[in-house]
C-alpha cells in the first residue's frame, strides 16, 4: 500500500477580473456541483460576459503562481443597489477557505466603496455558508419561474465603517 502525501498548500491571491477571464468564469458557474440535478437549469445557459466584468466589481481567486491558470473562485459586487451578485468556488478548490477569503475581500471592497450593507440572494445549498461567514438572514426572495422555480433565502452583510 502506497503512502499518501498531502498537497502543498499554495498561497491564494485575489485580483480584479479582466475581460479575458469571462470564459473561465462562465465555465466555473456552469460546472458548479452546487447546481447539479434540479438546479442545473438555473445555470445551463448562464454567461459571465466581458461586459458584465467591466460594469461590476468582479474579483477572482487564483494561486499566487497561476496568473493564467485556473480560477479557483470569484465574486461580483454590484454597488447600486449593493449586492453580492455572484460567488462561486470551483468544486476542486472547496474546503480550502477560498469562499471565506472572497467574502473578506468583498467586505473590504464594500467598505472602501462606502457601503454599509450588502444584500445576497442565496442559492439554497449555500445558505449555511453565508450564515457561517456572518451574513444575517433578512427574508426570502420569491421564485421567478421558469428561470428560478424555487424561493431563495435572502441575507445581508453588515459592513461596519473603517
């Protein structure tokens, strides 16, 4: 029986997304295991376009030595009205603290932009994650069939001033 070695933990950096990241971000969304099964239709045709990246504050998490390598996760912060629009971590990168790192980065960006609150309409399987990283449940976003045929929990991050 061979011995197992644990993978070396590599530093993760967060950088502003650029237009050339669009296809990689789209693949990450469409390939997310969190949207398998009954949720698949919600992301099957989803596209993160270069125009979206340019219009919003989109940030990607990559290995420190992987500028052109795989995107490990990303988020999008919309300023008006303030909302965490997208947050995805690649299936293979989950459990490494990348989601927490992206949330911390988002909080910092929100604070720098002068925001006091950031709304999140959560995917059902992600609700526990948002609660664990400090979001407060504020209500329920009602279904919008056929695109989203289920109600979703709504949260808010409260951003204290610097």
